[in-house]
């Protein structure tokens, strides 16, 4: 597979993978939906995603930038939902 084709392939996965977090986001934003969900774990995930996002920006790597931005957003929404509920 050529590099350009593989990059397009990775852009698709960089978009699709964070979508898997949507059910967790919905669950924690529903009333009492954050019970049993670890704030420490999700905060750690968010912090590491921020680091990967920054790394993607430094490397000018589109899949890492896209994936990082989506992960920070989705994981941040989980953390916020836990804190609010």
C-alpha cells in the first residue's frame, strides 16, 4: 500500500475510532449515568490524548492531529459528564 493511500486509510480510522466513545458520553450525561465510571481513568486518557494531539501538531501529522482532537473532545466530554453528574 502506498504511503498516500495508507494516510487516507488512517484518516478514516482517526475519525471512526473516537466515535466508539459516544455511548459512554451519552451514558455519563444521563442522570446517574456516571456511577461506576472512573474519573481518574478518563482524566488520564484525556491528558494522554492532549499529549498525542500536541505531538501530532509538532510532527504535522494529519491523522494524529485529527485523532488527537477527536479523542480530547470525546474523552473531555466523558470527564465533564462525570464531574457534572
